[in-house]
C-alpha cells in the first residue's frame, strides 16, 4: 500500500465517520429493532451486480464461473455491543456503528483497487469475490492476497489510530478467509426483489475461515492453486478451523 493510498484511505475513514456522526446525531436515539431491506431490480428482470466480470445477471439464465471468495469479519462485535466503555466518545451500539462505518468503506476501496467486487455487507463484515481467469489463474491469487494484506495493514495503521484519536476506542481486530471454487451466478427472490448472488463452496469455506484474529486463512483448493514462487517468503500452516481444512498465511 503506497503512501498515496494510505492518505486516500485515511481521508475516506474520517469522511465516513463524519457522516456517521451526523446520522447518529439525527436518529441514534430513535433506533429500533425494525430493519429495512433495499434491493434494485429492473422491470426487465435484469439486475446489476458487483461480481467482477459480470455487470448484469438475467432472471432464468444462471451462469457458472470460477472465483476466490473473500470474507472479512470484525471480531467480537457482540461483545462491543454488550459492554459499555467509560470515558470514550462512543459505546455499545454507537461504537459498533462507528467502527463498521470506518471499516467497511475503507476495506471495500482496497478490495476494488485489486479488481475485487464487494457483493454484500454482513453487518460487521463483507463478502467479496475475485474472478479467476482461466488463462491467468495465479493473478487472482496475487490480487486477493494483496487486498487481504492491505486490509490488515489499513486496520492497524489507519483505522485503529483514527478511532483511538476521535473516540478513545481500543483497537478493532479482523479475520479474513479466502476460498476457491466454481460458483453458480443467479438471481434469488421474487419479481419485486431480485438479488444477484454467487453460490458455491468457496463462500461457505471463506466464511468459516474468517474467524481468525488479525489472520488470513485460505482453503485447500486455493492453497493448491497458489503460486509457488512469491520469493519463498510466504508460509502456510495447516489446521482445521471451525470444521474446515485451512491454511494460515504468514511470513
């Protein structure tokens, strides 16, 4: 991550938190359990997507392609919700709101910088995909790993210092899981609420492997596909994580 990108992410995090404070000041005290769902679907039953390589999906025309699924998850969000912290500028629900507001736009930008597509926000995390080009499969590995490394560094070097400076909050931690497989690309929902999804083993495995604390884990299929060179510095340690054969990436 260059100094220019770091500065861009720092500006983005602060701008996102300014917006979050404004929203919270307007409606924070009125928060209820009622939620709203938003989706876009055209009358032609063709829906835009954030899946790399696929701008649109059409109803009744499922496709199959090869992806690396990328799941980023913030650790201990439920504990943040239930434990008040004295002498801070945000606590409990307000704290999580600010933390995720800082985390999600910044990591989304970094993933997009590596040609990944974020398809869903999962409360305190996100789901993204990197398309595997059959002619250059290793390129997706480099891009996914670059995004994962940048996200980890951004949390440590940019997001946590800003949260500490603005709200006196302790550092947040994230886990990243990545897995490789073919996936079905299709639309789900009724005609008034169609949502594009990629459905495959990679999504389930990446979700399970995102449970580490400031760690990046990959599944066996991605390990097999991984480039062997990488200057010989990247290492993999095999363990079973939440029922999935995983490999912790480290240097």
